[in-house]
C-alpha cells in the first residue's frame, strides 16, 4: 500500500491537458479497478473529473445498481441504476451482480454485464463500491486494482456530510460511524489517495496515473467475472 503513490516530484497533468494519444498498448492489459472511500469523501466528483480528463476509450465506468431513492441532482443510468427492491432481488437471484451489499438500509450491487463488456472490449472497468463490496470482489478477482480515497481529516468529512443536507440527524450519525469503520480498512487497498479540499483535479490525476502505472507493469490481467 502507498499513501502517496506518485511522490512529491511527480508531474501531474493539468485539468485541461489531454492524455497521450491512444496506442495499441492502451487495451493490452485491461484491469478491474475499484475506487472506494467513505460517504462524503467525493468519489462521484472524482469520477466525474476522471471522465472529463479521459480522451481515449480506455475507461468504462460501470454504473452501480441501487435501491436507494434518487437524489435531486442524480440521473438514472448515469449516477446509479435506480431500481425497486424486487428488481434488485431478481438480479441477485439470477447471479447477475458481481457483488451486492446492504449499506445504510439500501442495497447496492455491481452488474456483471458491464464489467464483462468493458474487459472484453479492452477497457479498464472502473467500479465505485464500498469496502464491503471491494472485499467480495477482491476475493473472487485477486487481480483487481484497489484504490481507497480518504479525506484530509475526519472533521473535513463530517462537514461535507452535513453540507449535503441529504440525511436526517440519525442517518448522519450512522454515516459518521460507518466512515470511521471504513477508514480503518484502508490498509486492505493497493493505494490510498488523499482527496485534498478543492483539489479534485489533482486527485483524479493521481488515480489516472496509478492506473497507467499498473497497466505499464503488465502484472495484472483481465478478470473472469
């Protein structure tokens, strides 16, 4: 595990600087990449920044299925695949979810079809899942690359959760407690990246370079899911 995988002298591309042109090597070593972190750490914002930075068809962002109610700023099929409990249960029973976990009273799961399609097409399958789901995926796919995003401090995380105004006081207390538990599992991951306040582009660039670095190593292979 590395707290700062790039080191202080590593060059980070600016937000508007395009990635290098695609080459045959771009799809030579497709990986299953898991991005995790406690609620409120900014995972969605980081992934949005990655999508804006990506100028080659090397990444495929697998949309998570959930029974959670859609928030006002979320788009079905983009933010999550929102579905009923019955629809989610049907996917589980047909073994069409790579992993499924109940978090904060709602179910979340990763559709196998999206992962299979990405890897078969030579793309990195990028998953945004919690520590429970990451543990399940790692057990069945040891080749997966695990990246954990942490806040500068727990206090910063709590302020972000409060600022969202999407949870009740009781839900907020549960999320704070769960965040502490999740942060204690960061050593299970290959890399830990700090999402500094107001520097999401830097965080996205670090994750991008971790993926590129692991791809060049060629030590990981497509995962059979």
